[in-house]
């Protein structure tokens, strides 16, 4: 039995007895006297009010009206919670208006040594988006869009909503069955099924102006919506394998609605499948630029002829510009 598990079981063993001795603990858990004493001292440090009885037949008893702590965290669990909490800064996550009170409660639950460890971690660890000159855990500079929490409150009750959002200079209203609320490219997005136009719709939360419950819900089923969307999905015509450098580039920028399927447990290789509308000149140009942005750490498994030709033309242009430039000489490099 591991120490963490043993101490947890021992706490319940002690709490269920009016009196116990070191010898009983040694026999029950098959441990040495020194280990039993260390475990008991650790249990006392966690707040269980034990009273020692002096004498030949002495032992310990739990002070009356005491309550066994409902939750106990190990040192590593405390660090894991703290690091996860630190990593959420500057992420515009909902419900973190109470970040300061959450931090104070977490610090109040742990020992002085554990607090010192967390202070040191806070000084050492910096996450993406953290200001190195102000890495304060209690910083409240990352509040989300005010509509986000309201949106979530409605979603907890029902997935059918009527949302209004800015599109250019207009405000448009859509009845949606919300499929996902996700964060991508540093912004929150709604992925929903338009109940009037019967198609998938992506709306940035930053563009929302109003959210309300959907008044009519007859015949709305998520299963039917998913089946309808699956029939509408177009077959992929671009398939790429990405290495770690290309994955890093993908995380910096990628078109909306495009996701990776990781093929290794450490997320350093992945497959991307998507559909390119090659007859849309803007989309063709955007895809060409984006593939060049990913860099050389990709393997092309399937690509439309138009995209491949566009890539070749762009590479020829880049080579000619480099060869004619004053600062780059391919013959020397």
C-alpha cells in the first residue's frame, strides 16, 4: 500500500475508534514503529485533533466533536492544482472573477511549507501570455467577454438558443442548437446548428450582442442534428501529416473549423484532413499561404492539383525574388 493511500485509510481507522495505540497501528498496517509515528504526526498536521495519553497503557484518542476532513490533498496534488490555476491566467475563462478568493482559500488549506513551495513556483514558472514583470497569481487582468457567462448559464438549462451577433455593421439573429462552445486562436467560438437554414454556423462570442432561450423546441433532437450535419460534410481532399515544428506553427495560426488528430501520445505528430474549395480563388490563395506558413515539417498525403500548382508557382516566385535580392544569394547559401 502506498503512503498516500495508507494515510487516508489510517485517518478513517482512527476516526472510527475512541482509542488506539501505536502498536495497534503497527499491526493493522504492517509498518514499523517509526513509520507509524511519522504517519500519525502527518495526520495531526492535517488538522485531525488527536490527544496523546501518557502512561504504560497510553495511546491516542480523537477529541470529541471532531470531524474527519472530507478531502485531503498530497503535496503533488496541491502543486498540480496551483500550476493548473496559474496556467489559466490571461485565457479569458468564465467564472474567474473570483480568482482572488479561490487563491486565498487554496493557500488557507495548506501548511506553511506548502505555501512556501507555491510562492517559489509562482516566481519560477511563466506561462504563455503571462507578464514576466507582474506574474501575480491574484492578477485580475484576464476577465472574459461579459456575454460568455450568460451564454453558459443558458446552456446549462437548454442547448436551444436565439443569439444576436454583429456581422459588419449589421446585427443578425439566429436560432441555434449549440453543439460546442470552444476556444480557438485566443477567442471563444460558438459552433451551432442553424435551426432555420439547417446548416452548421460558427459565431465568435466577441460578436454577440444578445442571448435568449429558444421559445419553440418541437422536434429538436441532437441525434437528428448530428446525422443531418454528417450528411452535409464534404469529403476531405487535403490530407497532411504534421511533425512537431508544423504542429507548433498550426497552434500559432490555422483557419477556423480546422482541427488536428494527434497520432502519438506526446502530441508531436498529427494528421490533418480538410476540404479546400479550389474554385474559390480567395480560399485557394489563403490555403497556399497557410501551407507555406506551416513550413517543411509536413508530409503531403493528398492534395488538390490546383493547390499543388499554386504552391509550385509561389515557390518559383519566392526563389526568383530571393535570387534577385541584394541580401540573399542562393549560390552562396
